């Protein structure tokens, strides 16, 4: 068996996942992703399985990989870069790794949130430059946090928000009432209610054709001018032009994101080149901790091995 691995955190982080893969006796080929469609087409065709990150697994890629490709094992939970229907039609199982990274991502959300509220990146830069300039920040205590998407990650954010003594609002068509009662999460039937009421809005939605550019001029206009927007979901949820307009005009107070579109971003991406001090960007590291990487990678390997051995994987998306 020959396996392609494209996810860099899998490759770069030591742990049991390497031993587990080695035990199978597979030949491993690596390429540092995320890779676009043409790059994937050039690499596939002579591998039995792939452990991928946010690479483009399109219909063309899948068809090029056949008849040898037996499984696409997604390292992570976001499946918007994989053509699930094409894989299903061609009989290629797509597996993924739910339940292993929600704590890590939720912690990153709070890191971004505190960084915005207390101007930490800017203050750090000034001190390093020999300046002693102090900005007055804001507390999280007593603020209202709105969570759009109350899945695994959204729930972990809610639990931590309660420890900060924040008021928590949530919005999701699938509502876990026992959990939300336990953690005092108020339900908003419409996302617009959250946008109007929250001091901090955090996105935890899957990216779909229907919600692409969900955050647009109209929805940004509903937010408080003192509100912050956090995005650790997908870059495609936000219309960058509309966001920059709101940031420059005082429509909202700040934006922090761990995701961009595309990834890696164009170096001329206006979010990167804007020079706005109320924008904080990190390179999709929300789930990149030693603990989380090993959990995700181990599950990705187990899924891969199960399919290649003719067994059921731990989690299959199609």
C-alpha cells in the first residue's frame, strides 16, 4: 500500500500516529499542503490512500486518482474542500476526525478574543520597539458573547465563556436543550438576533454554498460599533471587502481570524495589507497543539487503516 500525507502538522509533530502508520508497512509519500487542484492531480494516481488537510479534493482529483485510490482520510473536521458527492459516486470513502480538536480551537478563540479586547499584539510590538504606550482595553466579564453554530466547538466556547461570567447566546438549527440549560445558553432563533445583541460574535459554522459570505455588509450593519467578530471556522464565511469597510468606518471594533480564503493567502490579501491595528490574523493554528495533533492524526491513521483493511472507519462523511 502507498499513502500520500499532505498535512504539515501531522508531519511536523512527533507522536504515536507515526508509529501506528509505520506498523502497517505502508510506503509513505509526503507533500506539504494545503495543495490546490493541479498539485493534487499531479500527486495522485499511484496511491491507495491519502491523509489530507485542507487540500482541494475535487471531482477531477478523485477521477485522476482512480482506480487505485481506496480512501480519503481527512485530518480534521472541515469537509468543504472535498467533493463528497463525487467521492460517493466513485465509491471512495471519505473519513474525518470529529471529537478530537474542539477544546484546542475553543482555547484559541479565547486567545484571539482577549488579544482584541486588551490590544495585546499591538502593545507587544510597541514594547519591542522601545515604546511605552498603553491602550485602555476592555474586560470580558459581563459581556455578551454570541455563538453562531452550537456544535462541538461552539459548546466548548460556551463552557469557557461561563467561567468568564459572560452572558452566552447561541444560534443553531439543531439545539441541544439539556446542554444549553446546563450552561445557561440563551437561544436565538435567528443569527440576526445575535448580531444585534452580542459584544463578541464568534463563528462556528460549516462553510456551504448557501452560507458563503454569510458575514456581509447587511449583517455587519446589525452589529454594535463596539463589537468584535471572531472567525475560527472558514475564511469564506466573511466578505472581506464588506468587513474592511466596517472596520475602517467604525462599524465594528475589531476582527480576529484563524482562517483566510484561500490558504495560504495571497500576500496582497487586503486583510493582510490593510495595516489595521484592530485586525488579528493567525495561520490556521486553532487546532495545532501537540495534544490535539496527536489525537487528530491518530484518528486519521486509524480511519485510513480500517478502510484499507476492509473494516469500518471510526467516522465516515459519505
